[in-house]
C-alpha cells in the first residue's frame, strides 16, 4: 500500500481501474480483505469494440482480434460470476448504461457500497483540475453523454466474429437500460 502513495498523495483511498484486475480478485481479497471491488460493466459488444479500437501497451494482445477479445470477455464473465458466488457482498456490479441514464442514483449506490458520503462534486467530475492518465482522458473532461452507447452499431455488419466469440448467452443476458430506469 505504501507504493500507492505516489498515485494517491494524501488521499486515504486508492482506485486501481486496470481492466485486468478481475484476474486478481482472489489475491486482492486475501491481502486486502476490506478492499471494495466494483465490477464495472458495459454492453459486451460496446465494451469489446471499444477495446479493439484502442491501441493498448504490451500485455493486451487479446484486444487485437475481434475473436480473441470476445473470448476474453467470455472468460471475464465466467470468472466474475465465480467471484460473485464465493465473495457475496464484496463486489458491486455497476453498469455503464445505468450510470449514463441515472448518474446520481448510481454514484450514491457506489458511495454507499464504499461507505463514503455523497458529495455533489461527484456529479461534476468533468470539472476537475487534476491530471488524468487514461486512454479516455479527453472524455473525462466532458459530462456523461448517451451518444456513445450504441456507437458500435454503425459497425455491426463487421462484428459477427465478436458476437460469435462472446456467445448468445452473454449477449442475451445483458440487461437493457433506459432513461426511466
């Protein structure tokens, strides 16, 4: 934990949002039994296509092929289902679409899970002055918007290998969201 101080400064919390952390949840719970784990999900095709379009650093070779990234997502779902079963109450699933349509409700749910108080500034995250190091750093400076939710549909005719790799069970099992949810 001392090594995280360079990233967190004087803040009492550290957020590590690396996408491959789901593979280490067992270890994380062993060494940090009070760690709060948030399983951030997005529609499977939207999630995978977003990763496919992003040129990551080394170690993310699975993201260079629609089939490979679809299989990787399937592995992620299997492993997360396992962790939800063996660690009940330790993991909060948050759907990207729910955040887009009901930001305050989802922020409050996340903060409750983390035993933190609500601060209205959480809703104005895009107004932060601090530096942000992420592939989507330009998006962090904007309010949440709905236009990206179905952007992958413009490429749907070319995404059949991805759909096949993800599988019908996962695709049909993903919940649907709307502004009224």
